[in-house]
């Protein structure tokens, strides 16, 4: 590839940005035994690279608050004023990055969350029906439609900053019956469907 073609490709890549949940780039951030890949979720990362997205890894609010030795929890346990304040602080750092991309005239910004996650769910999250307390294995839980706490606060902070709320896709890695091949088909369709300018 000629130098000018390389510069042109790099310019195009800079106009498409994917803000990805931390664990899509680092499965080691997951609660013990929940990781499905030894490192990054390579099929998702490869698809983003193929479609010329700049990949921006977002922080994990669960990891930054509770560390790598935490128990897995459901949405009710994270739905607290303290955790929401923590998410708001982290969302401010994401907003700073997004603000810079928008100022550069970015054509497409997407957020990739994790459906089924109590924090990063986009269209599905986890619940115990409000009855969960104590050791995780003692009470069952279910997946329900809705956003995780982190995604809610991210949307709130972006709105307060006057920034566009990106299109969002939940990679359903925590839902029963998850199949990567099916997800990649849906993700590709999502990424190709909405390339519209986010700048004024």
C-alpha cells in the first residue's frame, strides 16, 4: 500500500470510533470463572478493525471499585448511590474522549456493552427480583430487559455534557445460548447500518 493510501485509510479509521466495554478488550477484568477468552474478545476486536473503527476501551466500574477478587452480583446490588457516583466519575472521562472525537468531526461513534451484565447491559441485565443478599450461589437470578447501571449513568453524563448518545449494541456474552458466530452477524449489521455524522 502506498504512503498516501495508508494515510487515507488511517484518516477514515479515525472517523469511526467504538467505545467498548472494558472486558471486551480485557477478559481478565471479569469476575473469576466468567472469562470466555484468555485476553481480548478477539472476534469482536477483529470485526471492528476490519470495518476501520478506532477502538477506545472504556473503564470497568466494577473492577475499579471492587477489584478483581469481587463476587458476581446482580443489578440491584450495583444500583446504589455510591456505585452510581463512581460510574458518573468514570463516565466523565469517557465524555472527555468522546468530546474530542466529536470535535474532530467523527462520522460514527458506537458503544459496545455486554448484555446480561448488571453494569454494562445495553438491552438486557440481571436481577434477583430484589431478594438477593449474602453469598451469590444461595439465591437464583434471571435476565430481564433493561440497561445496566454503568450504561444508564454513561448516557446521563453524555446528555448533561450536551454530547450525542452513541448507538449502542450489547454483545450477549452473559446470556444463555450465546453463540459468537450469530453475534458477529448481528454486530456487523449494526455497525454497517448507522454510519451517520454525530457532529453538528
